[in-house]
């Protein structure tokens, strides 16, 4: 179990975190969600004993990160946003080194490395030099080093950063595979990724927990209404849009690029104030149209923006308005020199 | 201790796999060889003087090699982000520092061993005592350990290896130049500064084959001080 009480971290005069209090139970997969600079990485670094908090207490499995950091380190596996890999070592050499650093008994090292390689599906590159691996495999090696000593807690900072769509799906499966044996904390600003993987979300804003709960709870509280995408065949764009707009509860209907190729295929994005899925289907079928697909879009991003109260967004937008078109001024411009 | 050796093995491995270790060893050996060859050809020096001058020349190349070997030890880890692995493992900061020191010292030990043929040549063709050779080498290793510790300290302070070696070189040269400053100072400050100088008064006895406890203690203390300072730098970074 992780207990964080009144945690503060200052960098000079700037408050990065605080006050932050939260408890994380055994076996949970927690998603730490927040905008860039919200304090996610600082929180995770404190949990991994890479940073010391300014004040407050952080206990991991009953051990305090300041009073007994080595006990915490032995229980935590940490993947920073940039995997800490030695490019001159092979995958197995590196994992053996990481296991020995984490006090794995000499007799168990080979077995632990083999287990980590199997779980992270690194078998085909196990003898390869890390410097020659692709980004996706490097992320996997990063996760493998975080779990090679079978820690109770696994802390993953932006594990899907820079991965392609296939690698993202693989990484999601990998994180899910950690469920049960480990308590996992994953940070990301890609909201849908966390909703796919995590049991509970912690939304962090300006160093504080702005909200905590399951995706369903988040949806219930902030996600009134529904976002749908419907694809039909056999009608004109105008006809489909008119039919959908006529359904009670539909607030907005917007034609969009068809979700699949073919003649007479129309896709409409629908915003509604209530669950209108059955009503929309019924209307379309009554008009003798073929409903090919109806997908409920998770408007998690929108919900989190609502949750954050829009203050941070407005602050950022305000900052952008002050900047000239095409981004912030260049050094030459800001120095008053002709460009 | 096992984790100190684990870190030391990892760093030795890095020296062997990268061209850095080989290039530094080769360059130092080349400089030592040329210097010794020039001395050996000189007819004005007797065997003991050749040996003394050899240790004098070797001390310079050893100090420079020590700085170049140690500049990467922390700066590179910080640059590539691998220091996080060490920082978040259940290992003490002093164990990390000691492991890295041991690896660089082992490479310098190899360098020293590879120069052994030069005094051996004097031994074969001239008349020098084995004790003189052994004491001279002990001095070289002690001087190297102090230079490595200074290099590690510079590396712990910097993110870039270039900055690291500049910091280390400034510290090293400052300690080398203290004997010169001592000449301009009044007693008792001059004796204090002279005793602190990295080379002059402290290394000369080793060059002459005299083993003095005070000089040994000086180099051990210098090594300890800079390794301790490096450990404190690592600790302080967690609190920033």
C-alpha cells in the first residue's frame, strides 16, 4: 500500500507539488493524469526515491521514502520517461545487472531475467545490444528492468510516449499483464490510454489531486450526455443528418469523413444530452438505411477539461494569444533585431 | 561490497567496449615510451636518475589519463539518463562512487603495469634497486588515485563530460600550483601550502625511492576527501 500525506515539493521558490494526499491499495492499476507540468513526474520520482520531498510523508509498503529509502527502492520498480538503458550492453546483460543492483540473490538472477524477458516479449532480442534496438523494444527493456526484481510496486512514467499504434496496443497489454502481481502506477497525458488500462484515475493539477475515481465515476460526474459516431449506407448526407437531428435528445450532428470506403457511405458524429443510441438506430432503420456501425466515443478529454475547471486551459490560451501567429517570438525578434 | 564490485565491473566493461579506455591507455603509453626513450639515450644520467626522471614523466601522463578516464563516470550517466537506475536501486551513494573509482583505478593499474618494461630495462642494463622501482610505482598509483577522485568529483558536478574535465583540470592544476604559491608565501603558510601541493614535495620522495608515511597519508586523504565530496554531491542532488 502507498500512503502519501500532505506531500510538498518545491524547486527553489516554485511549488511543484502540494498539498498532495492519496492512498493506493494493493494490486490496483492507477492512472496518474495531468497536463504537462502538473507534477506527475515529480510525484513518481519521489515514490521511486529519486527525489526527496520538501515536506510531508510518503510510505511505500510501510517504509518511509526519507527514513528508509533502500527498503522502498527494493520494493519499487521505476521506469522514468526516458528508459535508463546502457547502450553498450546486451538485453540480458543489462537485466542481470539491474537484478543484481536490486539485491536479487545470485542463484535467482537467471530465472528472474528469463521471467522478465518472457513477460515483456523480449526473447527475440535478448542477445542484442541495447543501442541497436528500436524505440518500442527499448521501452520494453525499460519495463523489464522495472519488474526484474519482482517489486510490489511498479511506477511507469509515460510508458507509451513515442510509440507507434501497434506498440501502444502491445504496451497496454503488457501493463495489464502486470495486474495482480504488482501495484502499478502509470502516468500519461494521453487520457484514453489510461482509461483503457487503469482501475482508477488520479487527476493531478498544479501539484494537487484534483479528482480521484474510476472512469465510470468520472463519466457519471462530468460526462453528462454522450458522443456517438454512426456510419450508414443507402442514404444521402442530407437525409442522414436530418434523420439524426430529428431524434429527441440529439444536440448536435455533424457530417464527417466516412469511416470506411465505398459508395453511399455516410458517417455522422452525434452529440446528445442523453443515451440516444437505440432511438438513432430505430430512426435510421425505419428510413430503410443500413446501419453499418454505431460507436460510442469516450469523451474523456472533454470530461477532464471540465474537471480541471478550464482554468489551466484558459491560462494557456491566454498565453498563446499574447504570442504572435506562428508561435513564440524568435530570439532575433525578441531582441528587436530584424529577422 | 558486492555492489561496489558490481558497479566496478560494469564500468570496466564500458571501458573495454568503448574506444575511450583503449585510446587513453595507448596515448599514455606512447607518451611514457617516448619520454623514457629520450632519457635512456641520454648519457649524462646514471641509472637511478633515469628511473627518477621516468617516474617524474609518468606522473604527468598518469594524472592526465586519470582525468580523462574519470570524466565520463557520472557526467555520461546523467547525460544518458542511466543515473536514475542507480539512484532508484537499493544501493548507497558511496557504493556507487567507490565502484566507479575502483574501475578507473583498475584501468590506471593496467596502464602502470604496462609501463613496467621500462624500469625493467634499466634493471637489466644498469643498477637500480627493486625497492626504488616499487616505491616509485606506489607513488604513481597514489597520485593516480587522488587524480581519479578529483576527476570523479568534477564528473559528479557536471552534466557534460567537457565541463567535467574542465572543472577537474582546474582543481588539479590548482593543487599542482600550490608549491609555487608556497614559495611566495611567508611561514608558516608556505609550509602548509607546500604540504597541500599535489605533486612537488609530496611526490618527490617516491621518485627518489623513499617511502614516507606522511606522503602516503596525504594521497589517501586527498582521495578520501574528493570521493566523499562526490558522494555528498550525489546526495544533494536528491534534495534540490
